[in-house]
């Protein structure tokens, strides 16, 4: 695909409609984490420094297609103004005559934040009329919201398609995401290792199928590993298993063997009588889990073996934790993998909300080459899908 960057747009004296991801966590109206706002700043500063103005659009939460004060972007406006060091106006609505007038009044170096785009029912329906009203607010279009690119919404795919190729571009954040996943999926240095975890095989099945022919080694952890172990006839005790996916897991194991891809499953586990921090827990001696116990983390031998594989890799992609890392007694495997990924000399990509949380909590986030900002979007890219928000930017 040929996607323009912000630098390739003529922005002087022009208004840019910028789709950003300001879906920040709020508690009692206060922002708990402004990472997503911070991530948009490089693109916004480039627009303003080039003599352009910005009409910013974002969603926040799930307000069900109508105004809801609990999901207003007012706290975001305040924080954004502080970070940019300029006044930022907040439109009272998503579109309409007053919004159009506010956009028309913008001068070079100024910014307007629209109210939560999901206050309008047409946003998630990719309503053509809403997309047209968004497009009428600006001279060019910039998408810097990777986390929404897997949705064909009015402010993403719909609006972008209404601008000619020379008037639409990807922001810095989105370009980094595209380049990182393109490198992983289409030009990885070998050995290429994928680490997949999480609760359900069904959540990662398409990812596994797409990566099987691309990677040298696939490391499986998390609760999804027990469905694979069950497919091998290994006792899994009371661990989480998807019975209707056991046969499919078995087919994947066969395909991996046929293609020469190493697919590694846990050699041992941390097991517990219940999934809570105070429950009785211990490590197993083998891959089997005794009756009455649940697997809650990969065991120490598995963590060591997986870390050794990662140490030899030249490309690593990690999506999904190795266990219930939110609980301290069951976090060792995930954090040992986080350490291994951080130390890896190759190109490393971490995607998915839990994996990103784990690498951040490990204190090693700065040692990873790319941390994806979109869980669902990164998962769909790893599945081999073309994201509508990215496809709409193609020149």
C-alpha cells in the first residue's frame, strides 16, 4: 500500500480532520492514564507547526449512540490543552451548524476537539451522511488512531474515503504501527518467534493459522495452552479448556508438524486450587495437571525454556500473557517472558492489552522496539486481515 505521511500533505493554512484515539480511562471524571493523549502529540504538533489547524475526533467508552455526560471528552480537552500549551476548544456536539462554524473559525496553529463521536448513532454504523459532514469540516484527513482502524466507522473508513489520495495521510503513530507489523509479517529476520497466550484458543485461532507458515517457533502459554494439551491427551485437571476447540487444536498441532514449525507447549505449570492470590498453589513436575487443580501460569522449566528460545530470535511478536499475571503468585512466567523479550537482540513487537500491561509493569517497556497501541487492531493484523481504517488511506 502507498500511504502518505503528515509531512507529505500541504498543511499551511489548511484544516485537517484528525482521527485520534483519546479513549482514556476515567474515574469520577478524572483521567487515570493519559498515554493515548501523549501518543497523539507528535502528529498534532507537526500539523500546527506547519501552519495548519486541527479538528480532532475521538470516541470514549461506549455511550450507545447518544450523549452521555459520563463519556464527555471535556476532561480530555483540558489535558490536551495543557500538553499542547495552547487553548483547545471543545465542540458541544459531534456535527451540526455550530460545529461547522467553530471549525471555520480556526486559524493556523489552533485546534478544536469534537465531542465524543459515539454520541452520534451514525458513527459505528459508518453512516455516509455523517462521514460527509466530518469531511466537510476540513481540507485534508489524517488518521492517527490505530486502535480504531479495525472498525469501518464514519470517522475512520467513511470520512477518509471522501478525500482524494493527496489529501489523506497516516499520522506518526499509525505509520509506526503499519511499519512494525509489515516488518514482522512480511520481512522478518529469522529465527522468527511468536509468543501467544491468553485465555481462549478461539481468540487466537486465526492468528495461529496465519503465523504457522511464517514463524520458526510458536510458544503457547496462558489458559489456551490447556486446550492444546488436552488435544495431546495430557491431563489438565480443572484448568480452563474449550472442549469444542480440542479437535481444532489437534489439527493445528498436526499442521505445525507437517510444516516443520516448532510449536512448544508448557512442560510444567504453576497450579492452584482456585484463581485467587490466597489459594494454595505449587509447581508441577510435568505437563500434567492433577485433578482438583487449575493451571494458572507456566512453570519455571517452561519459562526458562521459552526465554532461551526468545534469546536466539531475531524477530519476536508477543500477544497474550502466560498466566494470571494480575495476581502476584501467578505472574512469574509472564514477567520472565517480558524480561526475555526486553533482552532479545532482535526486532520485538508487543501487542494486546494484557501483554502491553505486562511489559509496562515489568519496567522493561523502553527495551521493546514496538509496543502496539491497539489490541483488537493488532490482533486482526496478525490474523492477516486488512484493516478498513488503513485501507481507506491507500493512495
